[in-house]
């Protein structure tokens, strides 16, 4: 069935080819590019010469495909829902994943709403994932290329939106996408992929947070697993679970960050073996299938993007929470990260690790 589809276009090769594939399928398209540092508004005329580079690149592709191009400014929402939450979570000792929050509130929240307000039936993005219909139900699935699969970041999408979303790249590998772009003369065919967090381009989380909040991060104590003081840290903001390098102290054996306690301003260090745990509790649960978890369920669980999914027993708790018991201990489980549940290649749902 042909639809009127709005394609989220970042200016990169993935979203450009996503639009091309949908056009080749016969859908009626429009393109839209998000600007995340301006006040919230939709710009439907992008021929005024004021576009930034990403918007200009996206408009060039849209023009090449002969489809209209819009710009959605979402600075207020992006700051509140993504950046401010990232800073708050980090200050409180968690290891947040802002891409998940951006997908939840911005790309499949505000952007989806904009698609509807502009008269489109559906929204498409350049994510490497798939949506398939089975027995009349829509399911979110891994991409065919598991090395590029981005389904981990999509667990927070509302289940009711799945029938109105397209992920055209789910059946392709990245080299295939670049080849398609080159064959069609796209100037961004070999543009580098974006890395890490989009609003922290140099990867220095601590400096970004310090420059964007009125908060002091004093030095504190390194402790061992028994609570003994074994050194001094340079501010709790500078450490993440599983970190080994940059501790500033030397020990007889390799030591890693195992826990952070904001209240006592301590960082617990441990050996690699002590980083492994077999249980976690997740909150803010979102389920994308008909699974009710009324009884314990055996699923694969993934605790970070590059983590190999591991078999676990998942049990419902009170307050939209789940308990996860792994068959084998997993390394460096970090609060604030997402745990995502899979049944084969189907995303059952996910939540935030407490």
C-alpha cells in the first residue's frame, strides 16, 4: 500500500538512501531535517538561504529526489528532554543513553507529531532496523546486518506507532547503502558516520557537563569493595562503570570502576572479576509485543549497544519494573543504561537499568 511518508533527513547517506528506496517503491515523500538548537517550530519553506550545513545537505538530496523539504526546530524540547536529562542523570551517578531519550521524545515523539501535522501518513528514518507484520501485528526487529543493527536504541518507541513507521535500511549493510548512494550520484555517498553523542562532538562528557551546569564536583575517595580508602579521585563526574584508564592511581593489579556513590562522593574500585553480576532491575519499561510478563519469561537481554545478548529470566515487579536474572554473570552492568529484551530477532521491549 502506497502512503504519504515524511522522511527524517539528517544530511547523511543513510537517510538519503532511505528516501530514495521509499520513492522507488512508489510512496509520496517529503523530507524533514531537525535543528536541535533553535526554538520549537516547523519551517516549511527552506529556500531562504539560512540553512546550516546539515539542513543544506538534506535539502540538496530532497531537491535531487524532487520532494519537498521541511525543517523542524526543536531546541527547547531537545534541551529539556535529552540534554538536561543527560546532565542530571550523570550528576546523579548514572550512565545515561541520550540516543534512547532522543528517539523516545524527539524523533518518534515531536517529529512524528510534525509528520501528522504536515499531512503525512507515516514517518521514515535511516535507522538500521526492521518493522514486519506477522499475524496482523507489527513487530520491531533487528536489522539483517547485526554489525550495524540499531534496534537497541529503539525499544522506547510507542507500540501503537509501529504501523506508521518505515525503516527502509533494515535489509541492507552499510557498504550496500554507500554503493546505492554512489550509483545515484549522491554527494554524501562516502560521508563519515556520526560518532558518539551528537551534542558532545569531542567525546569529553565531563567538560560538557561542567560547562552546562552550576554544580561543583569535588575530589573524593576511591574505596575498595570492603570500603577501605585506597586513593583520591578527581571528581565523580570523571568516571564510568568499567573504566580502567585515567584513574590517576596505580595498584598491584588492574583496577576498574565498579560503583559510584554520589551521596558519599566515593568511587568503588574492583578487579575485573568483581565487575561481573548476574542480576539487575529495570524501570520505565516499554513493551512492543503482547508479552505481559505475568509469569517469568526466558529472553535474551542486551545491557549496552555492543553487548552480546545473553539469556536471562525476566520477571515482573511492581511499579512498571522488571527483574532480570542472567544465566551467566555479565560485565559492568551500569545504572542509567538500557536493557533491551529480544526473542530471536524481535525486540520484545526494554527499560532503564536502576
